[in-house]
């Protein structure tokens, strides 16, 4: 008996349709997995067998089971094929009704007891279902709110394989998930820092207002302890609110990267990313054996903050030139199998000390650096990158009297309005 079930594969920020074909016939009891699967997909054989048995169903005994993931030339990775493979086996063995399966997509990882675990990129899977005209998509219950952001597709949240079998055999029914996109878009957005918490530095805050209004990149230079990091953290709070389309763009990236916060189906706050200067090239730009978005893409529509800019590797600093200049602003990752493109439209906020010891020009501390050491330190940042930074600011040390003042500064909400 043969059954066909549909699922999805993630290729960068695109979802591709996958046909899961299951053939069950007489022969030595074996379970074959073909179609260019990776190790995680090959290991799904044991997970699927255990999940089916522990859900009260029968794995075909004394049968040869062959599962093909088509198209065969597209590599498949990750455990999200567990659920469609299990449904395909149950359909081929006539334990669930095969009718109607061609109208649905299935995505989800199975545990050994049959529970359905969350997986990455469900928002893109739901978008593919709508684009290809599928009526419904079965997803892990923890991903249901995320998938329900896509209209015109019925989202069925699944917590256990046994529950899904009952739904497919019409012995039970799973209520579709629903999300009020209008209510989500109107919710108040909370940020980690507010301009009201920053005393003094009025000229810097005013310059950051201009930068937020025009999307300009900024370089903050000053001694340690002058508030450069807090100023950068506060910047997203004065940027314009993201539109629904922008919020969906950002949510898609975080969904694919597996970085979507629990209980947050739609990201409404502008991202703020602050990678450490020891980050790798793939971590910053994106990449890996199965390319995933890097920090520049996770900062899309938000702020990328690079503290201690001269401490970053030269290759990391120079690679920023492409997304800071190009239109569209994006990064490309080339592999033997092809080239993937990730969006990278962010505001760059870089911070640095004026010299290696940090106290050059600081009236409160004496600089211990030689003139040549200061020059070498500042030359770590190339001219072409500095040309792409529109606003250069000096952040001086604030007098204690200003820090102790009880007058509250203007809030980010007021500035944003």
C-alpha cells in the first residue's frame, strides 16, 4: 500500500514543498528512509516507530516499509518530518483515512511517547500552505499561535500523535487555533531601556533622535562609564513602531533561527542585537552546514550594536560594508548547492574607546597610551566602513551633579511621538 503526505523543507528563508511517500509491502521487516535525509531525519525511523507503538497504534509487523522524501535532490534536515512520516505510515497501513490528506501539510517532531514537540520555521510553513492552496496545516501546539498569523489557512494544533489519529479517523476533533492579529498589533511594546533613565548627554540623545528618524548609522566614542551602551540600548524605544508586514518579516527570521521567544507569536519590538567581539564570521553574517540567519539578520528592522568596535576581527568589520551600503540591504551566503540570501536592513550603532586604555581626552583620568598606540588603535577601523557611518559622536563623562539631579529626562514614548 502506498500513501502520500505533504510537508515542508526550509531553505534559508524559503519553504519548499516536500512529498512524503510511504510504501508498505511484504518482505523482511525493514524501515528504509530515502530522499537525501540528514542524520536527524534518518534517526526519525526509531522515533516514529516508538511513537506509533506508544500511541496505541500498530507499526506494520513483518513488513518492508520505505519512506521517500521528494524531491530527492533537495537535502532534508531536522526532526520536523517525524509527524508527516508517522501519518504516512498510518495512512498506508489504513489506520487513518487517507482521504483528505492531500489538502493538508504536516509539520512536527515526535517524542518516543508520541508527544509532538515544537520545531523551527512554522510561520514559513504556514505561509507556504496558503501560497500553494492547502486548506489546513497540522503543527505542534506550541507553534500554533505562530502559524495562525497566516490567514486563509486552518491551523490544527497537535499535542500528541494519538490525538491526531482520533481527529483523522473522526473519533475526535481538534479545534483550530486562532489569533487576533489586530489585537496583537495594538499591544503595548516594552523595551529594556528608556531615554528617561539617562541623565545628561542631551546632545547625544538629540543626535540619536535624528539617527532614528532617518535610519542613520552612528559611532559613539568616549571613555568607559559614560553611558554608551545604555544609549544604544535605548535607541529602539524611540524608533517608529513596526508595521504588521515588518513585524512578520522579523518574526519569520526568528522562527527560522529558532530564536522566537516562548509565548510571543509575533515580535512587535524592534530587535536589539549586541554580539560579543569574539563572535565567529558565521555567527555574525549567517552560515553553517545548514545556513541559518546571523546577528546581522536577527537585527533586521532594528539595531545592531557593536561595543568595543576595534576589538572585532578585521574580516568581521569589513563584511559589514555590504549590508550597510547595498540596496536591497542583505547578505549572501554561497555554498556548493547554491546561494542563500538573508535580509540585513539594520541600524548600526558602534561604540569604542578613544584609545587602548580608554581615557584619551578624559579630564578625570590620565591617558597612558602613546601617540602611535592611539593611532594604531583607531586605524583598526577602515576608512570605507567609517564612510558608511553617518553620525560620529563623542560621549563625554557626566558631572556628578547632573547624575544626581532629580529631574526626570524626556521619555522614549514622548520622543517617539
